[in-house]
C-alpha cells in the first residue's frame, strides 16, 4: 500500500479527519461451462453469469533449458483489502458464492450517486460522485484512478495468470488509525483481527476456485508455504500465491510517547501465529513509527497529514536528522497545517523540518532487531520498503553479518542506493506498477546490476492499495497495444477483456483492474523493448531463489563465542565491567570499551587453528573510523586480512578469502569519536 502520487482537488469543507484519511489511506450454484473437457486450464463449471477471461491457448508448464521456472511475479498485491480499515473503505469482493453481481457491487453509502463516497473524493478529487453500479455496466469503476473499488476479482486474477504470471504475493493489509477515523465501518479496528480474517478468506478463495475447476487441488490459485511447493505449482503452469503482511502495528507493536506497547513475548507469539497462517514475508513498519522501527516519510501536505495522524495515534511527531550516507528518506516538507492543528491539543504545533535533514532519527529498535532475528530463525523474508534508511541500513548490516538473503523491496519505496546491497545478499527487487514509460526508465537504471548479479525483475501492482495505477496512453499513442496479441511465451492469444457489458482497452482505459496486467506488460514490451520483459519473465525464478535461500539458511557457528579475549586496555567503571570477554559473551547488551586514545587493540584466541573468512563487529557509539582486522597462527606474526579508513559505526562485516588462523586481532588506528573504542559483540566465522 503506497502513495497515490498525484495531485488532488480538496473540497472547501473537507475536515481534518478527511485530511488524515487522505494521507493515511496512502499508508496504504455453478452451471456447466462449454469450456469443460481436457482443457485443464479452463473451469469445468464457471458461475453463470461471470466475467470473461478473453485469453485462448494452453498456459505454459515446466522449466527452461536451465531448469528454471518461467513467468512473472507480482511481489505486492492486496486481494482482500476490502476487509481492512473497518470493511467499508474498498467496495466489492474478490469472489462471492452468490456470484459476480454480489461480488462486484458498491458500498451501500455510495448509492444512489456517490454523494457519500467520502473516501473517493478525498483520494480522487472532485465531489466523489459516480455511478455506483458495478455488474453488469461498470460505467465508472473499476478504473485506474478509482481507489475505492475492487480490482482483484478472481476472474481478473485468472486472466493475469493466463497471461504468464506464476507468483503472486497477497499482502494482508490494514491500518487501525484509518479505520478509527473513517466515517463508515461494520467491524472493529484491531489490526491483527483483520489480518487473520484476510488470511482465512484467501484460503476460502482457493477453495472457491477449486470448486469451479472440479475439486480440491484442481484450481489455478494455489497457496504455497515453501519455495519447493511454489516451484512445483509454477512448473504445473499454475499460480503460486504467497501470503505477506503490510500493517502499521504488527503484533500490537505500536509506541506511545516512545514507549513500546509490546514485548519480546508478543513478537514471538505474533511471528508464530503468522507463520502458522502461512505468512512468509512481512513489513515491520508502515506509515507510522512504531515500537519496531522508524518509517520512510511521505512528502509535502500528505506527509504533514500523516505526521498529524502519527501524533494523534502515538503522541509523537516524526523527528529528523542529517543523513550520514547517500541514502535519505523522503522530505516531509513544511506544508501548512493550520487546519489540522485545530484538532491538536492546546499549545501543540506541527513541527517544521530543515531541508537538509531528511533522515528519520528512528531506526531499528531493540525490539525491531529481535523481530528481524525472529524472522531469520523462521526463514521468513523481510520487506524493507517503508523502513527509514536508518532502519534499513541496520537490517542490511544484520543480514550481511549472517549472510542472510531474505530481503525484499516490492514496490519502489526503497532508496535506489540500496540496490546493490540487496542484490549482493541474494535479495529480490520489484518496481511499483508505473506507466510503461516510467517503468521502463526505472528498470533501465538498474539493469546493469541485474546483469551483474544474474537476477530477474518483478512488479508490485499494489492493487486495492490506494495507490493509483497507469493511466491510458491514448488511442493514438506511439507503439500502442494492438489487440489481440500473443503472450510473452507465445502460447496464448490475449484479446480485450470483457466483464458484463464493459470491455476494457489498456490504451484508452489504463490499468483499471488486475485482469489488465498482461496488457500492461505488452505495453512495456512495445515501449521499452523485449529486454525489460525478459527480465520480468525471469522474475518468478529470482523471487523463488531468494525465498529458497532464506528457508535453507543456517546460522554458522560463531568461533568467537566464549573464546579467550584480551585487549590493550579496558575502560574502568565502578558500576559495570567493560573487560574484553564482554564482547564475546553472547549478550548484545554488554560490551568491551578501551581507554580513550587511538592506538588500541582487541584480540581473540580461538583455541586452535580454524579457517576464518568473516569477522563481524557490532560497535557501540564509540567506534573506529580506521582499523584493521589481522590474523595469526602463532600470536606473533600477523597479516592484515581486511581494513577500512571509512568506518561509520554500527554493525561491520569484514569478508576475506578463507585463511587459517588461531588468533584474530582488531587493530584500532583512528577513533570515530573523542571517546575510545567500544564493541558490543565480536563474531568470527569460518566456511
């Protein structure tokens, strides 16, 4: 769920609640079918009436000559966000036992002319009026710029699958604050309750599709819980559906006045529950700073309104600082907040922010790091989009220290300067579903890195995510989509999509619903050439590579744990110990600290000669700007295995060719502060 990213017109009488909704929303009896028979890809008893698919030909199966699965991956979709935010924000359902007319109908308050479609005019400008009738006319929705109507009807998902998609990540999504301030709702606002419901309904949708395809296991929509299952499904030519979570307060981990409202036990319980539901990827923060991490800001007036929402929910505003590296969070801006401030307590003012301070001071908290390591232990993948750069940097440090590949950027909210670090870990990147020109331009900026690391590419449609989707390029646009066209593999023919009395054409309607994903990919091919589409067609394989490597990751033995430690000096304290052994005791809260001078060293005796190839150093605030990692077999003769003159603290990982060593020494050369050197933990790892 992400930002609409386009201008809107405000009605003069929009209240503060409406302003908050605008931003917070960004936060975010079958009958026989003639197709029955040996065509396994067609239902045996599609409901009648129902949507058309308008694709002919058998879906491709198997693998390529290298044994890799083929197909596209949507790494970020929200099939059931109609059940989120109190249940009345997104209108319509992905499926209904009562049929298409029941599934694709508007919210009751939108009748007769949309006058009460408050969220619609907040997000799309104007007065929100529209024809509320869905089936069979679909006069005004779904549309590429209608953010409040169902875009993931099961038959539209079916069309995307028939067009070559083989992996779909269904992110279970909600936001308790949006729910609490929205005028219409039919349920409570607890985020985890909504997540559980959406997970259940995803399984119900699988059962529904199975039924019309002839029985359990026969449908194209297959929920998978490990990468081997996903590969098997893709090789069968079906759609592997992965469950993810994108919510603002997972496990109830909000913060109030910077005080965490959850514990480690809550995190363990929450991760165990999500895993049991089938969830294999998730965001730890989204839109609001929570007890786990700080967020990547929204900008301008939208950012101001989200900031107000954060204050009303948590009692704290965003706080910024100058960035220490090339990465930065989005600038908040200093948009007028006079109207919003009327709802704040007396004396409260929305802060202004310096243009040269674009980074969130809140990074990954101690609880957040506990959650990250808990996800690693369960082989889950972590979404870094929406994390502040400070939080993202720490996550990447942790993953690099452990050689853990499970990092995802699924819809263009990551600073692009992180791209090579993500690929270097073995992670996966997908781009938001921009218009073809913009998508191609962004794809080409990172093409060289994909070639370097031999990886494919993905897209994140964010359908039902209140973000806005590609508009029409026009009936006379150059290189427009010509119907019918062949699928990328060449085995299917795709024509204009029809549901009821409405037929959509990407050239004149844009990406109005999920069924137009194949048309959008064809538009990318015509605008950007085959190379971009080839990268996308390798996306499923690369995503499953990342997932499989995460599942199979084994934490290597830490050769430093309990090793004999010595140092050139140790800071004295009456109340605690900063002796050398404190940095190898397995407790991240204890540390070694040196005297306050540059030339200091820290040494470990591993007990016997081992093959060493990686040393990790978790610095306290007193870090080394310049230092060497040295190895020795006898404690007398040392060789430099790794060095830096640009240390910036945090968690450093020194990698080098595997080398026999019994002794490991960190030789400090220049301090990064006016204090000494201080290490929470030192790790030594072999092959």
